[in-house]
C-alpha cells in the first residue's frame, strides 16, 4: 500500500502560536506514529519537507508542512494528487477542518485518514496506562477466529485514540498485551487478549 502524508501548518509563527502544541511537537509525534506503522526516515531536505519510507513495501511517504483550514474541496484535490502520483491511500494531518471536510473521506469512499493537530498532541502509546497494541499476522488471526469466532471477539472501535494513531483498519484483529510495559519491573505476566476493529 502506498501512503502520502500532508502536514498542514499555519503560515506564520504568530498564527501557529494559537494552535494546540508546537509544530516541533506535532512533527515529533507524526514521526513516532510513522515509525510505529513501519516507516523509517529517509531524508530531510528542509524542516518543512520530510520523506519517510515504508520498510515493508519500500514506499516513500512525504510530510509537507503548511497551514490552512481544510474544506471538502481540499480533500478531493488531495486525493486527486495522490492518485496522480500513483498513491492509493493518504493521511492528511491538519490544524483545522470543516465538518463537511471531516465527513468527505467516508462519504466518498476515499482510502485516507484525516487527523487534526489535537489528535497528535501526544503519542497515546507512551502513556503508562495504555497496554501494548499490535496487529496480529494472518496465521494468528485465523487461529483466533477458529477458536473464538470473529463475531464473538470484543470490539476495538476504529476511532479509539490508539487505533487511529496506529492506523488500524476495520476488520483487522489486534492483540492487546496488558502488563507488557511493566512486566520486567514487577515480574508479572503479560495477559494477551484479542479485539476486532470495527
């Protein structure tokens, strides 16, 4: 799968100063998000343009930094640009978006994510109360499905902050390891449970 990331930012430092979090913080959290999704930093030509590479597919992902409020027409232009470049999926990170723009990806059937700066104020996977979330491979998913049945699995909402951050898609099976973060320090065993993303 191809990915393209556009990071929208205020045109002036004064305008950006009113937004939640600094641009450095947003860039850091976007970087962490892409690394957790299997990307590696490829090159940085300027602070406003950073390339990432999908390690599994060898696909480049670019982060461009600008700033405007996003409208529904901007979403459609963004996807047209992606398709023209041969990309099929996109992640759009913006400072603000209209309600109509937020509803465009789902209503138009676009394969993209729209994230606001406020979604990237922190990395939710680093919080001490958040257990380890990871996608399972197909063999494990089949094994879990045969033992429990996918219809009987508890649900992880696709809009859950960790699910959004890690890019979990509907229909995927996720392993949640409770106690994994503190296992070494407290000598407790990790408890694995499985969820299906809906």
